[in-house]
C-alpha cells in the first residue's frame, strides 16, 4: 500500500494550511445528473483549460505541446452536463503559454468534436498571432485573420480583447475604428469580450481610459450600433453592480454573458427583470453542480438552483483570488485530482503559479462541494503532490 493510501485511510486526508496541518474528512461523491443538450432558461459556456503533454517541452516561452486525447475528453465531460464550450480563451492559457499554432489546432479539434456531438461551441479570435502590429489598421487585419479562421471551423466567434489594440489605441474612436471593421466579419452574431485588468494587466484602460463609466459608454455605443451582429457581451470585471447596470442598457436580444467568478449565482438567477447568461472559467471546475443548478432553474425550482450554485461559490472565489490571472492553475489541478487527466503539468510551466497551501485549500473546497468523483484517487494524488513538494506533517 502506498504512503498516500495510508494517509487517507479511514476517509480522511492530511492537508496543510497557514496555521498547520489538519485532517479533512473525505465526502462521499454525488451521482450528479447529466444534461446533454443544454438548458432552456440560460445559455451557459464553460471556458476550458488545455491538458499539457507531460513529456513535452512545456517550459516558459516554448511552443505548447498538448495532450490532445485528455484535452478533448475534458470537453466531453463539460458537454455531458449541458454546458457549451468557450474555447481558446484565457482559461486555455491564451497569452500565457498557448501559442497560435496550438490555438488553431485546438479550435479545429474542439469544433469538430462539438459539432459531431451536437454541443455548442464558441472560440476566441484575437490578434496574438501578430506581435509586430504597429497601426490600428494592422490590428484590424490581424483580427480579421483570426475571425475568418474561427468562423471557418463552425464555432461561434468571440471577439477577444487585444493587448496590441490596448497599447495602440488612444481614444474610444480608435477602438471603434477597429471594431467597426471587425464585428460584421464573422457572418453570424459574435460575442464581444471585455476582459478586465485583473485577468490581464496588459488590458488596463481598455476602451480608452481608467474611467469605467466612460469606457462603458463607449462599449455600449459599439453594441447598439452593431446590435444585429452581436449575440452577446462577455464581461469579466468582477463588479456585480456594473454588470447589472450594463445588462439593463443593452439592446433587446443582446445577452450579457457573465464572467464574474465571484458573484455568478445571483447574476445568473437575475433580479426578476434582467438576468445574465454565463461564460465562466469557474464552470470548468464545477460543471456537474452548475448543470444541476441550471436544470433546476429550467424546472422553476429557484431554491434548488440557489443551493446547488451557491455551494460552488467558495471554491470559485478561492480559485480566482489575486493574482486572478493564475486561476487556471487551480482549474488544471482539480482536473488532475478528479481523474480527468493523467498528470498535473501545464503549458508554459504554469503549474508552479500557485502555492501548495492554495492548492490544498482548493482540494478541500472541492471536497466540501462533493465535486471529487473519486475521493480516494483525489486524496492519493493530492498527497503525492504534497510529498513531492516536501510538505510532510
């Protein structure tokens, strides 16, 4: 019997924290119902991570080497619980290790799988394949190349925020000059993505300025002028009040896809007049519970929705604590301990971006939410990681 197995014999596992070691009782796994086909009341996308090939040279600055079998299997896991796939977004380490060659292959493979299974997929189009952009016209042309590629795979286009545009644009009119050209190109309605600086510091002042109210006015002007080309807007500013005000000001028929990993239960539930749909990295970690909650909402069972969705919030808030842009390390860790992938490595070596105590707490919160499908396997794996790190009680 392995040392790891001994450590969690009797239904407990020893975990470290800031105040020392503690014995955590393993909870019985739940038999979460599957919901292939999606939901009636809300559209919900999970932004998924990629699984690194453990034998690949996935070191900082190197091209990504992806374990395609495990990466696609994880997407099938999301589909089983009714979630659509938001592909090649920041959760997949876009801009943090996932290069354009890997992005193209990822979108091609995922789109083919989603279309074969009748699942919904949207994928990010940006400008990150052209680091040499010098003018706004260059940015627009770079966007056009990626929009054309994503649309050609059958995926819905998500127009991502551009680091290069943020560096070049000086006024709201500069943003409009680019987006006015790009938004109509996909041939079908797109999702516009406003990603806050907590997720990517290079996007500070997007829409031209630190004044969020002025930036929101510029953003709304774009959406209203292109409403026929916009399915929805995905906002990741972690500000529930701002999201409520923004969604109330959107044109009829344009969705607000919440990206608020701190407040999504209340925003998705809505206030009786307006509600948010979802495009969340957190849903990659809590897919079974999110699916159960959204199914309850379809059934008009608000109490069950509240109970199921709220149970995931402590875990999500922990994963997305500052520095928020490293949240994907916790997503990949939970995928590993849950048995969805063979190892805990990430492209760009990003598995080192969170501390051992942070990951131990993520394990504990996933256990509390009954999101570990095989608690014994999960306990064995987290104990193995702790011992490898030299963390021994």
